[in-house]
C-alpha cells in the first residue's frame, strides 16, 4: 500500500508518527487522496488540514484533489474548505 502511492506525506512528533497522507496522482489532472489519518490524540490541531495542503502542493495546484471521506469524517472536510461533491460513483472492492 505504501510502496505504490505516488505521494506520501507524514507528520511526526519527535519519533512518533502522528499523521499520514497517501495519494495517487497523474501529476496533471487529478490527485486521489486515498488515505488521511491523524492520531486521535493530535486531532483538532490543524495537522490533517496541513497534510492535505502539502499533498495538494506536491500534486500541483492545477490538479483536482479528490477524497472519499470515511463516514466519521464527513463533517470535517467542509470545515477546512473542501467542497462536497455529490456526483461521485464507486464500485466497492471485494472483501477477502
């Protein structure tokens, strides 16, 4: 999973990994931010927002950043300025 991401950005406090952003990108049109996670003890400090900003910066500001929110995080993204897009379609992966 980590090996095949085009962009991986991490946040650390000393030797402790506290956040990660992993994205897949074509470096032109779109960037799919597939994983965004911040340790619960460090949430609400702007770490997730900064990971998103750095991911978009690495992708290039002309690339559209796309993210599918986990149900618990749906309310978070509009608060940091992301636009909710209702016309999204998926085929869920088959479980093992």
